[in-house]
C-alpha cells in the first residue's frame, strides 16, 4: 500500500489528547492504550470516566483556552468525544496542526440549521423544515406546516432535550411559547417512519472510507434503547444510505468515525441527525466486529490505514440507564453472551447512561431471545 507522505502519522507511544471525559472518550482511550499510545483528557469533572483509563487529566472547562493550549502542547494529535466543543478552541488546535478532524465538521453538526441546509443543498432527502427566530415567525411557519411536526432548538439538545412535538392546536401554542425564549429554532415535519437506522463509518485523511454494518435503532423516552445489527432493511435502502453517507463525508471532509441517523419509510430514507464522532449505536462493534468504531477512529486521526470491517456475529446492544443497573449486574452473572460495559460514572441517576450490554450469537433470533430474558429479569 502506498502511503501519502503529506499525512502525518502519529505512532505509539506518542500522545493523543481527548476533549471530553465521558463514555465515548473512555472507549477511545481504551482503544488507544491497547495500541500503546499515551492519553491525556480534558474534562471539568475530576476522575471522569475517561480519566480512569488515561495517563493524565487536565481538569478544566472545555472553553478554558489556557487548558486547551496546555492540551495542545502536550498532545501530538487531539480529538473530541462530543460535538459541542468550543469552536474557538477547535480552530486553535486545527491551526496548530493537531486536529485532523478539523473545525468544519463541528461547525456543521453543532447547528441544526447548517446541518439540514447543507444536506438539502446536496440534494439528499431531509424532512421538510423551516427556520424561525421568535414567536411571530413560529406562528407564521406553523400555518404552512403539515402536522405532526417537531420544533427543536438549533443548538444543543440531545436525548430528546430541547424539542417539542406538535400534533394539534394546543401543541402549536406551546411551540410558539417555546420559540419565544430566544435563539434559532427548526420546525421539521414529523416522519412516520418504519424504523430508524444508523450509518457509522470511519474515513481516513486521504478519503478512504470503511463502513460498519448498518444498525437498526429503537428509542425509549427519546434515549437510544437498543441497536440491532444487522439492520433489517432491503439492499436498496442499504445502498441509498451508504451513498448518502459518502456524499456527506466528502462534502464535510470527515476524518475519523462519524455517524448519521436516518429514518426509513418504505424504500425511502430521510437524513435525521449527524454526529462527528463515534456513536452510541456503534458500540456493538467492540464484540461483534473484527475492529471497533473506536479503534478505527484512533487509526484515522493518527494517519494509519483502516481495517476492512467484518461482522463476526449478530448483535443487539442495549443501553444501561441508572435504573437498569441491577438487571445489568444480573446479566453479567448469568449470561456468558452478555458483554457488559460499565462506564465508571460516580452516581447511578435515573435515565443516565451508565453502561451498555452487547448480546451476541450466530443467529439474530437467539440474540433477541437473550434481550427478552434480560428485560424480564427482576433481580
């Protein structure tokens, strides 16, 4: 294989800096440590999940420029585990030549208006949307909007936060009040989808791209609950999803692991949201594939060639929330096919992601039966 000499290769035991110390940073750090890298994490919470497996932690706010400068100075390459990284900080690291993912992917995915507009301008399918900035604009836009719809803040918000479903006149009034709090909002037509899928892939700095098997997602209370792999979709839908992802990857010039959530309705796809980092719906890859989304991410940002991805077994990943901890520990004790990952978070709060379990087997029906048994466990 010919190596592009312009790509800077970071080799062990050089240092990888990670902005954000949650579970994604933790699993990135574990992948990096397996390969022999040193890891520094920047996070405001002492002994955060990533710090527990890293070599060093800088305890500071994400927008603390002195801390960002220190991380940049100490690291040979820097990455991030969430998209709401301070853009000034990202541009500083990029200008220092240590952020191969660049700031543009963050700029797009931090702002739903930019994300949807870019996607639409590429001719890719997105739900009909309008942008509003206040109550009056919201009221006018809703006159033209086919219900049901959803209004979301253009910045921030995850796991169902910062959004409101609109189904009737009463909901319209609530949406108008919602838009009166200041900021920019997006009103989207609600897609009555058959299922939701995730397309997770990793892209090298030279544009080479490797896709993970497309996964099928189920949410409960706006939080991802299960991911089934492979997704139960037609070849036609699979091809449409992969081609759309390739188009977006080229336009945004993605480096590293990236995820795109899509709705499937019949044989049609609609782009929903993007994440410029490893994704919750890709956790299954740790056990079910020959290479994980985290290992591929580390390889990409370090300028290393990516592995071909192969699905080794059928899988279902189940998120473990605070209230699920007893069931998760029961699964760990009783089922050798339950791969339990706990994230080292200090307090098990309700609806807080504390870990995940990946159930694997050669047959999907066997995996689904394991998940059913897990759900019925009352210990």
